[in-house]
C-alpha cells in the first residue's frame, strides 16, 4: 500500500497519458480525414499519413512515460543518443528513405496537384508530360501519353518544376 502512495502521482499521470494516446490519435485521424476530403486526396494517401502520425504519437507517448517516471537525465541522454546513433547509421545507409517519407507528407499537405491531374515536368534534359496515377509514401507514379509508367521518388518529384496542364483544370 505504501508503494502505491509513493508512486501515486506517476500512476495517475501514466493513466492520463494512456487515455490521451488513443484520444489524440482519434483527433489527428479526424483532422487528416477532414483535410484530405477538403483537398480531395485519396483514401490510400490519407491512410499513409494517418499511419505516420500514429507512429510519431507513439514515440511521443514513450518519451512522456520516460519523463513521468523520472528517468535520470544522464541515463535518458545516453539511451536516446544510442538509439539515434543506430538510427543514424541505418538512415545514412538509406537516407533517401527518410527524405522520401518527408516529401510524401509535404506533398499530401501542400502539393497543388493530385491523382488524375495532367502535369508537365519541366526538365531541360527530359521534359515529361503525363498524368498522375498514384502518390504513395515513397514514390509518385505518372503515366505518359505513350502509356509508359514512370515512377519518381517523392524527394526528386519535389525538386522538379511541375506545371499543371491548363486544359485539364476545370
């Protein structure tokens, strides 16, 4: 009984955090759905963004529990730096994975084009006129008039100048 009294504030804070995690996931999922419907994004794109937000909320939840239970800052710093070292080595080997995920999220929230739009990728070496077929977490699929499927990594897609063909806008 004395143990419960000693750790009562941490227990209460943990219960609150456990309750807030699904509530915050629900709220963020609703916001993503409302925004996705407002800007006419596909359900698959909304699902991808919801999954990424869920992962970020889970990480935030773990850090919250660490703070609640009073892990020593030195130990926390050591643990976090070890985890980031491992992640850093993994992402250094595959740095484009992180940049493609980030680009996919940016494209979800800010890109002026969507699936079905006719676009012109302005590139002096290889200009492309095509229709966007799918925008995924890592890649964007476009199809040319010659029925050629081109898969472009999202980070490269964001680096190109893209115009939306006027005859397709209405």
